C-alpha cells in the first residue's frame, strides 16, 4: 500500500523524467542542427556554387547575338559614337598605332560588352569556387587559360556558343586581340570541355587550321591598308551544322564572312568563305 510520502514523490519523479526527456530531445535536435550546418558549410556551399556554375555555363553555350550586332568597331568615327553607349567599351588611342599622335582621335575603336559579360559571369563563379577550395585546404581547381578578357582591355570574345561534333559538346570562345592597332585584330580560340555536377570546366589545347591544314595559334583579320579599319559583327552558330559558326566582318574595301568548324581533335578549321558576295576559298587573312 503506497504511503503518503511515496505519493508526494511521484509528481517530482514524473517531472524529473519529463525534464530528462526534454533535455535529450534538445541535445539530439542540437546535434542534428550542428551536423546539418557542418554539412552545409563543408559541402552545401560547394554544391550551390556548382549549380550556379552550370547555370552560367548554360548561358554561354546558348548565347546568341543579333546578326547585325557589332562586336568590334575599328572605324574611329563610329567607335566614338558607340562608346557613348553603356553596352560598348571604348579603346583609347594608347592601345593602337596612333598613340602619341596628336591627330589621332581620343577613341579609335570600341567593343561590345554583351559578349564578354556572358563569359565573365562564368569566370566569376569559378573564382568563388577556387577561393572555397583554398579555404577548405583542398586542391584549387586549375585556372581556365587564355582569360584575356579579364586582363588587357584590348582582348575580348566575339563568338561564344556550344559546338557539337558527333555528340561531343564543347564550349567555343573566339577572342579578338586588338594589340596590333586599328588596322586589324588577331583571332584566337578557346575550346572548353563543359562542367558537370562532379567536374569543373577544362580548357583544351586548340589551334586554328588554315587552308593547308597547318596549325596556327592565332589568325590575323585586318584591313588591306595599314591605315584602314575593320568592323567585326558578333559570331553566330551555323544552323545547318552544329559544329560550325560564322563571323561576318566589314572593311573599307568590302564585306566578308569567316566560317569556323570545330573538329573532333578540338582544333578549329577557319576559312574565308565569302567576299563582297562572292564565294572565297582561301583561309582567313
């Protein structure tokens, strides 16, 4: 038969049991939250960055411009007009052959910001991933080579899109270097193996191939006259060939079109296919 003392202790004992259960629950909940936080800090940020990288990469592989969009303007008069717009960047005379010449216009060329911005956004995410990997003392990802658009102002992409060779997809970036002056530009290419959920993008060794099949690190595209100018329009993918693209241009002498085609070995065939409305068979010069 329970005594009065035992009946008095029963509520206290029940209260202690309830408190122990609550403490255990709080401890388990705290442990679970700590585990989730550590997992997110260690892996969640990295997964989020990888997802953002894939999104930025998608913007690049699907990037297109209007056919009449000027990617580079070497005519000083037209360049001065374009440079007043926010979507174009001016190239001052100090970058060209007219530097220190008092008769040279202040702005001698201009390039479109829209094409390089698509690539820059992807590179910014890669930089964040590199900082994250370094913070967690992992091996930092290899830098993407040829990032001239993030250094000198005179280097910028004029074509950004995906090329598909027999089901093998690559991100192709054709860049222009204006370091040779206002009479022309130098073209060079980057071929990138796209990133996946478990892999980062990788720059692949690539070269242009001329009409004779000889590899060239870069290809000049210039006006016939030393004091001439060139206007290059944004490149676009060839709707008839998923591995090919075209880059129209204009000089004081006429209009032309350059055709490029990615090969299975990740090199790019580059040809001048038309000049002033007539077919052309020679390599781009």
